C-alpha cells in the first residue's frame, strides 16, 4: 500500500552522533526536493548550500539514516534540482523512499503548524523520549496529527457499484464515498452516517478492506465494502456533484492506483468476476 511504513524501516527520534549514509526528505512547503532527471533524493543540506528552518530525525531505512527538513517558503532552488508535488512522484521514487516521503511530509507539516502552544501561545519544544512537542510554560503536549476517514464502496447485487464525484475531482472521475470520523463515533457509525448524508441510501454487511496513511496532509483512510440496503440516491449538493450506480462493465474514470480508493474498487470488480482495467 503506498505510504505504508517499509519493512526495513526502524523509527527513531534522536539521531546518533555519527550517521554515515543518509537520505534527506527536503520540503519547501509541501513540495519535495528531487534531482532533475533522476528524481534522486539529496544526501544532505550542506552540499547543496541549503539551510533548514526545522529538521527531524526519522530513524533508519536499511543502512541509511533518514532525515526530514523544512525550508523557508522563499528558499532557493539548487542548480540541477527541482521541487515536486509528492503525488506526481508516485512510481518515480523507490517504493520505500516514497513511503517515507509521505511520513516525512506529515511530520514536517505537524511541526510547522505546532511551533506555538495552542493553550497559551508559548513556543513549544521537541521532546527526546517520544515524537511530540511540549509547552515549557503550561506543560501541554502535542503529538503528530491523524484524522481518521472512512471510505465506503457500496455494492448492489449482482454487479453494480455506487460511485460519486466531488467538485474537486478531475472531470469525469468518480470514486467511493468517504468522510471524516466525528468525536464519539465508531468507524461503522461513521460509515452509515456518511453514506446516508452524502447519497441518501442505507447500507448493510460492512466488510473491512484495508487502511492507508494519506499525507495530504494528515489522514488515515480506513476502507470498507458494504451492500446496499435500501433508498434512492439523493446526492448532497454541498459535497457531492453527482452520484450514480455503475455496472462493472461500464465504469467511469477511476482514481489513480496511488489511492486506496482505486484498490478498493478493483477488489470489488474482482469479487464480481470482472477484471480491473
């Protein structure tokens, strides 16, 4: 699953005195620094004449030590390098590097937005015993943010899928339904509520599919298959531009394979005896 932690990755917070071989995920806002042509990652900041506003040690990936760096928004671009959107690098970076780039982006964004205490406004400080920041004045501790979101692919026998499109989607693209979990909700309650709110139908027979870290900017997607239990489609005009039933043999443009949404839809196609496109 894209962005899932690699098997050879060991997380850590404090870098050793000698790090040896290293790889750096260097961000300017949400864009990653990669070499022109090869999309290689930099081995450090100093060789490129760069200075970071903030850095974090992420641990080791095999024999390499892993760092994340957050540069100022007006930082210069070194000759032979470019800033790239992380989505566009899918399939162009090594799988393990790409997975950790997602982790690095989430941690950089978290540290950038939690430099000051949300309770008293005092600058926060990183802790060395865990991945957190603490206010030295009032003691408030903040951890990296995660926003759980449930994804639901509704099936109507024998081979129909309910797909919808947001106004933010590329023209013609449809996907499964999704929504953020609210305080006090179980994942199952969130699924029932979101489906009813977004398209006006009821569902049953919920089956967990898989989960995916999603660093845009800090979500965790939890995907389910479920069956239609009743109701006609009534799209929520605020969030849903269009929603309809599609036969497996006539599906619209679908999300890219980087997302769990596409993998969820492909799994439903196989379950219905079809072949994903």
